[in-house]
């Protein structure tokens, strides 16, 4: 995907025009234009020159994003520079100048005429001179705000009218008609027609033309200022990037710009300094504050061999590191790119607004022309009819439609980034709020992913310390993950024992070694029971441990049984709370694991999941997700390593515990921390963003649906409501400002507070017309195919999704069917139906 910066866009009609023009370029497969960030993302093989030419031919400017020509002709890049708000200061100057001349104009036109405010005698007695002064002041304001006319008429010439066209035509029509009225008034004065002079005096709309331009500028400035705030999160991330680094060259410390640091360079970081680039610690140890990247406030200890990331802060010790990722490859740069890319993409919900924006301005021009024509046919004066037409032009606002979605997406993505939640696209931000089922991988997601010792059960006559010492001596030379748990526990308890000699890892899950005390053996019950007799009470204790999801390890020395050490992958502290929060949102929580059914059920009960799918190998998780998708939208949460197929298959893939490795291709959402509560926070943020988008779209559509008929004078015959063009311009100015301000409220959302969670409505009828069957006895793909064939032979069954890996069948029905019929159909094929839901 190539990113471009687009200039000259003023409203949603402009972005729609650019999108349409680039979409026609040969080789372009997808194009998305963001009015908010004035950016465009293009996918496909089209040459960059062709894309830029298409934009220019449409009447706008384009360049590769991040490139700007320096005086020497070289290109440079600055993320902060690209996001700098240059629009607001320019608009502020235009506004101040416009208001200065407008106040004088309003005093002359409204103050004197309506409230008889004093004027110099030569103006008070000479209406033509007063009109000429109004013409002069209005002309100055038109020149100050000439951008509306240049942009508006240029887009009209390109047959792509935009919001500036509406403003230019509205203000221009008022100015031209007022100028005509002034000439007519001059003629009447020369003929001595006092009544004619006064009649045309009331047909002057100079103040309306000036007020329209000034009020629209007010709205544009407020909008630009608010739009600037939507990128605050992105700008704050960019400000985190250190500007310099202390690099070791020839044994001497040299302070250089971060851009000069290359991969492999050695750099040093002292306490209180920011780490300049991603690297590997080669000397020293320290506590590093990574809150800037992960949102985790507790410092992380770093020692030799650990990785460090740019923009994190060294808090205590001296660190010498080797640069591993520099420039755009650092974790911080990847996060910035991810947030920026998300803002450049479009959510599906924006498509309706985009379609409307594409035809909005031509339709409004048609309505304005028709309004003038109908009022003239109704016998009203040209001034009256023109005022109605101008009101229609200036009250219509395609900007509110165009900004409704992107501002909310930008703010939502920024809030997520501040909390270590990274949405790759606007689509993933929208999808997260529509999830029905969350599938959680057990290892590393629900549990820590690192086995820990949970119980020590010494045999009769054996002390706990003796059991631990013998086990520690034997396991020290083992590479098995469960051995690491015993070794870690031994170190925590300061066990000092020499490792065994003649160590062997034997078939059948066993270990053997020789110590000073004699021959030591350890492993599974089946292995150890072949060497020594295990007491019945110990076997019963082992069964109890296994039922609770723990793995019992048996140990013996010579001919004597020493005892059992239980090891388990410990559940994360926040896992039960996270599952409860998801369930409170109306989401079904499913746990996927390769463990046996008994162990899996024990862990599932501890955390409180709705369903456990056990015995699933990594490659079988994809089929499990496919089966779950027949019940609704599925989000898969995994570590992003061996879960890639399942993450890709799911409607939404969430990679948890990514840490500094945020570039996980298979995931749609990346959670930098290992907290499972971030999953519910992700959904909560998405729902809040969707609410904001819905509110914005409602306001944008409602405003135009109500405002345009009112401006056209539809209510004059019924209620006598008449809209002055100046009030129309004020309403237009506020509409976009309201939309952007509403989106900024997302910054106030407490994404970790579940008190206001609302359960998502489920489709009851859909559940009625589906059955979930648990089936035992299916061993392979042929079994699944056989069950599928027999079920789909029933006339009431539309489809059956059968999986031997999950021992389940999801049956879709087109009519009511008794569970007994389904059960008999399957069992007639030689399989056992455990349950039907």
C-alpha cells in the first residue's frame, strides 16, 4: 500500500472525486481517501506518476506521503511536520481580517438601516454612496476569502462541484445581485425616483455575502482546530522519538542524530535517558519504563541478552546496547505507521456517507436552482427568490457527512494506541464492536504460558526439601518445559545441589541420572511405576491433581518412591475477570486447547468460559473457528505465533502479548500487553467508536434533511418560517464543528470500566434454527464426511458443518426438527451423540 498526501480538498465531495479518479487508473486495485488527514492510500501495481497525474487531472495536488523537496532537491521526512496544523493559523488571520471589515459593513447596513445608528451626513443622505461603500467593504472580504471562489469554480470547471462551490455560488450570487441592485438604485436616483431608490436599497444583500464568507471561515477554523486535536495521540507518539543517541566509535562516546545510527552500532544509555533505537543489551542491567509504548506503568528489568525499544526510558542502571532495528523499523515507528494507516483506511460504515457525498453537491445545486425558479413562478420578487436559493446553497454541508466516520476512527485509534491496543485498519476497529463469540487460546492467553510448580507431595518418610533437592538435581540437565518449572522453583528456594551424571531422557516420558545418593528417576506415573511401587494414596492424589488441570511428576531414588511434584500452566490473575467482562457484554467465550478434555474442563471452570474445545492441535484451530462462525462473528485471541491460521480465519484476529513485536501479519488487532482484560477494552472502545460514528452520521443526515427544506422556504406557507442566508451560513459552520467535537468525546471513554457495558442483542431465531451436536467416535475426515452426508440427507437440514477435531457438528435447519431425529440419524452410522444444544 502506497500513501500519498492530497492537497486542495475541502469537503467530502472532493475526496469522493479523487477516489473515483484514482480508481480508474489501470493497475489500481483499491483506493481510500481520507479528508481528515488529507491522505490517500492506494493498492495495486499502478505507477506512482500515473496516480499523481490522475489526482492532478481531477483538479487537486498529490505527492508521495512523507516526501518534501528541500532546496538541494533531496527529499526529507518528518512525521510531526506532516501532522502540523498549518490550516488553523491561516484561517485565523483570514477570520480576524474578515471580522474587522464585516463589523464596519454591518454598522453601515444593519445598524443604520434598522436601529438608526448615526452616520456622517454625506452617507446618511446619499444612499448610493452608502451602497458603494458597502460594495467596497464586501469586495475586500471577498478578496480575503478568495480561496472559496478559486477552489469552488475550479472544481466546477472540472465538473466536480464541492462545498466551496456552494459557498462561492451563494456569496457570489448575493454580491452580483446586490451590485445589480446598486446600479439600478443609482439610475433611480439620477431620475429622481425616491421610492425606487428606497425599494432597491432593501434589495442590497452585501452584508449577507460578507457574513456568509465570514461565518463559513469561522466554521472552517473551528473544524481545522478540532481536526488537529484528533491527531494528538499520533503527534504525542511522534514526540516520544529521541532526537539523539550516544554511540561508541573507536572506544569514544559520540553524540549523533538518531537518523545516523545504523544497525549493529553500539550505543550507551545512562539513567534518565531515553533509549534511541531498538537494541539488544550487551552490558549492564537496569529497570526500563516501557509505558510510552505498552501503557504498562511498572518498569521492566533488563539484563544482558534482553531487548530494549526506542522511546522507552532507562530508569536506574547503565546500559550498553547493540542497535538491532533503526529508522522506520523500530517498534515506535511501526506503532505510528499502524495508527496512521488505520486512519487512512475506511470503515465499511462510511460507504453510505461516501455514496451520498459523491452526488450531494450537484443535487443541492439543482434544489437551489429549482427553489429560485418556483418562488419566481409563485410571484415573489427576484430578491426574495434569490435569498431562498442562497440559503439552500450555504446551509447544505457535505463536510459533516465526510467527516462523520474518519474523525471517530482517528480518535478511536489514538485512544487504543495510548493503551497498547493497535488497530491495523478502520475495518478492524469497526468489526471489534460487532463480535458475538470470542475464542481464546489457552496457552499464553488465559494462562501465563510458563509452567510453574503448584504442589509438592512427599511420600511417607520423605521431607519436602529432600524431594525438591532430588528433583532439582535430576531436572537440571533436561530441556523439557516442565523441567524448567522445577528448576525455577528450586532456584527460588535456593536449592544447592550438583546435577546428576550420566543423564538420560528415556522413551515413555522419563528421566534417569546418577547422583551421590544413587540412581534417580522421574517422569510420568506410567514410567516411574515400572521401576518402583507407588502407594495407592499417592496415585489417588495424582488423579485429583490431574482433574484440576495440573501435571503430576513422579520421582524415585533407587528402589524408593520419593513423591510427586505438580506442575501447571498458571492462570493469569485477570483471566476470570476478563471472561466475566466479555460475558457481561453478551459475548460467548470459548476456550481452545490441545489439552485432554479433563484438564481443559478444569481450567475452563476456573476461568468461567461458556464452552471448552479440547484436544485441538494448532492446525485444527482453524476448523474450530470455522465451526464457531456459523453461530456469529468470531474473534480469535492468540499469541500470533502458532495461531496464525486461526487468527486469519476468524472475523477478527487479536494477537495478545505482542510486546515490542507489533508487526504480526495474521492479526487485525495487536495487544502489546499480556492482559486479557485488554480484549474487553478493545471491544468496549470499538463499540464507543461505532456509537460516535452513528451519532455523527445521524446528525449529518438529519441536519441536511431538516435544514435544506427550511432554507428553501418549504415551511413559509404553513408556519411562516423563513431562513435568512446568514443564519444558514452559521448553521453550516457549526455542523462540521459539532461532528468533530462529538468524535473528540471518545478521548473521555474509560475503556477499562465495564460498569456501563450493555449486552449485545442476540438473534433468537437464528439460534432456534441451528443445533450444535457433540459427537464421539469420529476419528478422521472420512468420519466427518459420513456424518455430514447423513445429516444433509434430511430435508429439514440446509447445511451441516462437521469437524472430527472438535467432535462437533453445527446443523442449520430450514424447518423445525426434533433433536431425537438428529441423534438417531448420527447414531445409526455408528457414532455416539453426547449432547444437542
